[in-house]
């Protein structure tokens, strides 16, 4: 009860004080409000105008000019801002638009007006990353405040125009250096690409190519061996057809007569028929068989119809062999065998070389792949500069 009575008495006292002093409080509030409104009404109106300037990075490959060209964008913008806020530039703007007349008249010099204009100008920069992360767009807002809205707008536009013009002049100066820089980079990368092409050209062939070449060499060696065997067989049969043996009483009798020549002709004609089914008339074996057939037919045509005694027949064969020695097919076969032997030697050397390369194929394959990757990288850089 006592606590509630105490609270009630305190409220009653406050209410009594308010009732006694409310008119005084109202008068004080109205006086303060009127003074504040008067002060606000007496203050000059201030207007602010803003202009947004957007600066794009130039599209030059970052791998070449990150530190030399594109990395100078932010310092260049700061430098231009300082140039625009310099005393000479601001004094020219103050004079052009007749700014701060009262302040200049009071101070007698434009220095105070320049300082005030610096305070009235504001810069707010913002960098925006474009999709893909390739280029960065820098946008900044330039604002100016003053008492005349038309003058504020014209001053803001003039400052923004000056900024754009100064940035264009700086970029033009840098363009010449950038073009020269890119020209040097292009020549350097082109030289590296050509050098890498030369290195790749000097590299041994890939293992697949070498294995294919080795297979072709082995095939040629097999064909060479078959041709040697056929040549040896022909020489053996031809030698048997010309052999003579010494008979009883010192007489010489041939190991074969007209029957041997006829049999040999039959075999050669059969062989010629088989060769023509597989090869043309210009094939070496076809030409060789035809020459042997012609030689045997000439021999058979030159033999006398009557059969002389054995000694005379033997001597006649010897004289005929001596007379027709220059046309003997044995010489042709011997020359062919020599050429085949030389070819076999060359083929075996080449096979040994390719087999040695095949043994080192894994190591060489890794080196070739590394060189190919370097070449692809340089080629991509070269294309990006074109």
C-alpha cells in the first residue's frame, strides 16, 4: 500500500509541475524551432551533379603484357585524377566558369577558391570483373557541388570531358609503345615456333612409324631372299644343261643333248606362263626368263641336223660355248645374284638401325611428346598475338 501511494504521489507532483510550466516549455520549443528554421532558410542551397566514367582494359593477352601494359591502368587513373585536381587545372576551371566570386574577392587570390573546389569535387572508383575473368572494367563517379544548378552541371561535364581527353592522350602515347612491344613479342614467338618446328623435324620418328618401316624392310628382305633362291636354282639348272663329262677312252659326251634343251625350254616356258599371270612383261624375272628361252632356241636352231661322232660333238659344244660365251645367261644370273647380295646387306643394316631405335622407343617417345607440347603452347601464343 505504501509503495503504491509513493508512486502515485510522484506522478501527481510531475503532473503539477507540467501544469505550472507547460506554457514556458512550449514557448522555448517554438523559439528554438523558429530559430532553426530561420537558419536553414538562410543557408544557401547546394546542388550536386555527378558523371560516371567507364574505362575498359585493352584486350591484350595477359601472358605478355600483364606487368608492362594492362597492369598500369589503376596507376594511370590515379595520375590523371591528380592532374585534374592540380592548381593549374582547377584555376582554369574557376576562371572559365567564374566560380567562388565572393571567396576570391575576400582573399584576393585564387588559392582559396582552388582549395574550396578540391573539397567540392569527389571521386568514387569501382572495379567490375567481367564474365570469364578476362578483362576488368573500372567505373568511377565524378561529382561536384555548388550553389547554382546550371553551373554545377556544366562544371561536372567539363571535368568529365577533361578526364576522358586526358585518358585518351595517355592511351595514344601508350598505343605506340604497346604496338612496338607486341611486334617484338610476335617476332620472338615466331622465332621460337620455327625453332621448335626444326627440333620436332629433327626428332626421330614415332615408334609406330618405325615399326611400320621395320615391317616393310623385313618384307623386302624376304622378297630378296626368295629372288636369290630362284636365281641359284636357275643357275644350277643352267649349269646342268651345259655340263659335259669325259667318257671311256678319253671321249667327251654331253650330259644332255637335244632332249635336255627341249626339257629346259619346256620348263622355262612353263615358268614364263606363271610369271605372266602375276607380273607384267617389264618385270625383271619375266625379262630374264624370256632371254633364256631366246638363247636356248638359238642354240637349238644352230645345231646341225645330223649327229656327228661323240668326240666331234663334244668339241663342237666346246667351240660353241666359247663362241657364245658373251651371251651366256650364267653371267646375267651371276650379276643378278651380286646385286641381290648387295641389296640384302643394305637391308640388314637398315633393319639393325630400326631395331636399335625400337629398343629406345619409350625414352624417345617421352621426349617427342614433351617437344610436341612445347610446340603446341608456342603455336597458341603466336595465334593469340596475330
